[in-house]
């Protein structure tokens, strides 16, 4: 596997019109993610429901290496089975256990096809973990959550990066979302406990 260090070779910037204007066209090879990045990411920011950040190369031609979108969310324990709730609650002191816990949702993640296989996705996820564990972080959040595409490669990527399924199995998750038993899950909800990153 080739390696490319986004911290040495890129700068993180908030997505804006200037990024679109001054950077080469971006594609991560997924039609849905590309469409979101081109047509919806800025609208999400304008409506204050999600912010997108990009890693942009430090040298011309400026290239968007990767992007991610985040927003505020929470894990609501009332929606979990007893076993899933207990598994989550065991990580918190008794006095701090509640009906919901603050979380940051990683809504979208895309790596430029030019940089595939260079460990950029893992670097990006580690950056997000470190960002929300930093002392100058402006919000309190205990967990990262992601509604990951229910594809083997995507789920394996998040597992390798320390994420766990919020629901014990697909049946439990289907029950929560009122999904028909014979209908396949398009995504799986996963979480990462930021205390394990400190």
C-alpha cells in the first residue's frame, strides 16, 4: 500500500465557493457521495445542518484529497435493546448514565479516487477523533457516530478504525427503524467512544 500523509501535504479548510473555484474537480467514485459534495454540501452548511471540511493539497494544481461532513447528534439509549444499552452504559460512570449522550455524526466521507489505497481514510478518521478530544474543542461530545453504507468493505473500514455497531444485529436495527423483515438495510449505525482515544 502506498502512503500519503495528509498532514504534511495538505491543509484542512472549510468547504466554500473558493474551494470549488480553485481546486480541480473532485470524485470519490461513489455517485451518491459525489452528488452530495457537488450539489448539497454547501446547502447543508447554509442551513446550519452540517459542515463539510476538505483536505486540499498544498501545491498547485490544488486538489481536494478528501472531505468529510459532520453535524451534532446524540445516541438515545431509549431506542436500544437492554443488552445494547447495557453495553454502551458500561463505559460511563453510574452517575452520568442517561437517556441520551452527546455525539458528532460523521455524515459523509469521501477520498479522491486519485489517492485510493494510500491510507487517507484512516488518517481522516484519526484526525476527527483527535479533533474532538482536543482541549480546545468547543463542544462536549462523548461519541462519534456514522450511518455507514451496509457494504462489507465500508463496514470493515470502520471496524478497523475502532467503530462498533450500535445495535447488536440487523434485526434489532430494523425494529428501531420499522424496516420490514425482508427488506435489506442500506446502512448500519456504528459508534466510537472518544474516551478510548485519549
